[in-house]
C-alpha cells in the first residue's frame, strides 16, 4: 500500500503560515479602518473560569502559546492562549463558530463558556469590560461530522450585541 498520499493529506491538513507572515493585530498601526471595524464583530469564546474579576472589568488568564509547542521564534508565540475558539457575529444576538468548539453537553457548555468582544493583545488591551462579555442563551444548531465534513454551530446569546456590523 502506498502511504505517500496519506502522509501528504495529513501534512496539508495541519499546514500553517507559508511564505511571508504578514499577519497583524487588528489594532496595529496601519490596519485599514474597515478591517479594524469588522474585527469588532469577531468575538472569542473563553472559559468563564479564566476571566478574573476586577471591579467592572475582567482580565483573562491564559498560558503562553509556547506551552502548546510553539517555537519561541514563531511570531506571536509569546502571547497567551485564552480563547477556545473564535466566532463571527451573524445577527444581533447570534454567533457562528465551529461545531467542534462546543461540547456534546451543550447546556453545560453554555454555563461554562462566555463570548467576549474587544479582546485584543497589546498594552492595556487585556482588560475586558463587563458589557463586552456575553453568555450563551442556547445552542440553536450544532453539527460536527469530522475534520473534513460539516463542522458548524450557531449560538444565541443572552442579549443583543450593540454597535457592531
């Protein structure tokens, strides 16, 4: 049996950045205003227990990406791993994420995870305002069929998200 096609498939499925790495933080100087504005509608999904309260603010507590096996010389490897997954705002109180980001026990998942807006890495950006933290009201659709099949979820938040496209 020829294993070369399987090896290629496995390697390509986990390929990272190739060529020039020109990624930027959404708040970095020079990022076009349109992209910066759209990034405001891309919340992170985090475990509630990682959000440490401080008055009306929260500070996320994660761990360095290097602990996940990133090499120290890889761009952004010094940043914290906080978000379990990213998502996109698709309605006034709906987010779209991957189905594998939500546990099979969706009720428990809704209790243990929060959706946070305006989390960014940089000086002073690690504080999250209370009004930017949203709880799950319900998972209205979830399907995870595997890495190369349907992997989709839609979550209704407890309240509408104001001021975002």
